[in-house]
C-alpha cells in the first residue's frame, strides 16, 4: 500500500504533463533564424567595397575600403552564424511537425527540412573567410589585394543563396493545401514566397533569393509559433 500511495502523484503528474507533447522551441528558433537571416543579408550588402564605382576594379583601393567596413563584417558574421546554428533545429522540428500530419511515406517533411539545411550550409560557407579578413584587415599591408577583392565578392554572394528555402516553402505549401498538415494561409505563403524564391535561385538572378528566402522563413516560423494549434 505504501508503494501504491507513493507512486500515485508521479502517475498523475505524468498524465497532466505527457512527455510526448512537442514544444514550440523549434518554431521560436525559426523566428530567430529568419530575423538573423534578414540582418545577415542586409549587413553583407553594406560590405560594398568591390561594387563601388570609385574603386573601379583597383584591388588596392578595394582592400582599403574593406578595412573601413569591419563593423559591417562583424554584424554580417554574427547574424549569419546565429541563423546557421538555429536552422537545423527549426528544420528538425518542422520535419517532425509535418511528418505527424502528412500521409505515411510522404516525402514532404523530408524535403522541407532538407531545403533549410541547404540554406544553413550556404550561410556557413558564406562566413568561412570572415575570421581571416576581419582580423587581417587591421593591417592592410599584410593582405594580398587581389585576395581581398575576391573576399568582397564572396561576402556579397554566397550567403545570399537561399534557394533551399524555396524548396521548404513549396513543401509546406503542399503539406498544408494538399494534405491539411498546416493552416491554409501558411500553405499559400509557402507556395507564393517559396515559388518566387525557388525561381530566383534557379535563374541567373539567384542572389535575389536572399531577399525572399529569409522573409519566407520568418513568416512560416511565426505561423508555427503563434498560429499553429495542432
């Protein structure tokens, strides 16, 4: 009897708070990733040494201008890396959420997660040279100007490759509108913004995906954080 009485409260508590109930932390990290992605893309657009007409392809002048843009590089690096480490968690949560509501054997949840992982890899590679130059630009005489010019192009392109978010958007759209796995407004958002992002990414205007991809991620993450009742 003593054992039964002792175990009863634990059983009741377990019933009130089932351990299998998924939380919303993954969706909140998606909001963070979306905001960080927007900040990272905008900060990288401010690192414009290679695009300034007055530098005119002069590698030495580009290097000198880059040395004045270290604060922008720091914001770009920190924001992009916050997005990079948040995206896999959101991707995993999104996969679990969609898999629970879509038909058995459907690839939708896997495609949605895979698209975000592509974005995370692009962001990681986009920041790959930052340490080298954020510290190296403090002494421009030690930097090879032509390499610095290449770095300027690297910052202005690689982390804008958000084409994977287009796949995610279309997958969420299909899951929501064809299989009822999410709110219909999220489905239409996924189809519209995801389709635009994917078309940008496939086209020679691929860097334009950096404008629509983070916005798509932010809207979907907000939807799953505040508007998802499943």
